[in-house]
C-alpha cells in the first residue's frame, strides 16, 4: 500500500532524472555543433506506467535523444557520457544534502539518480555505456564506481 501512496513521488523523481539525462545529451550534442532531437516513444511510456503499477517498480524509457550527422567517435562518447554524468552529479549532491539535512526524499533522489546513471553505463547494446567504455574508460570507471557506492550504500 505504501508504494501506491508513494508512486506519484517516484514517477516525478524518475521522470526528472530521465529528462535531465536526455537534455544533457541534447545540449552536449548542440555544443559540438550537431542537431539533436528528443523523440517520444509512447509505447515505452505506457509500458513504464503499467509496469510501475503491476510490479511496483518505476523505470521509464519513454524516448531518447537522436543526434544527426555525428561522425566522431570521441565526441559521440562525450555526448553519451553527459547523460550518466548528470545523473551522478544529482546523486552526489542529493546524498551530501541528505547527510546534512536528513530529508529522506534526498536519499531517494540520490539512489534513483545513481541507478539510472549506472544502468545507462552498462557497456552493451544501445546504452550510453557501450560508447563510453570504448572511448572514455577512465570516466566510465569513475562514474560506475560512484554509482555503485551510492546504490550499495557504502
């Protein structure tokens, strides 16, 4: 029953973390001179909402930023890095704030942001981690380490 009560809060946290992640990709791509556009995947949004009610777990994949004309693997890796980096910045700031003010919401934001960042750092398929691991190993290791420490509460 508690999850149903807290569901709107988790949907907002996940949605904000997802939005920040995707906007980071978009603005980094624009900084490098590429055209970047977010495309909504309505089926993914619907699946995420249904899954949250069915299994009590909120995870959204309602779309992604598509970058056009990219032909530089290093820049592509840096653009990919910007999403998980934004999640880890939010996670670290939220965790530090939680330790200072003891507001449970801040711990939840830290955990969810770190989880989304770590998930996207997995080095396979279309995930950001695939490009980052190939071309930016040191930042990949650092971000994965920070995320793991936050997720596992170390």
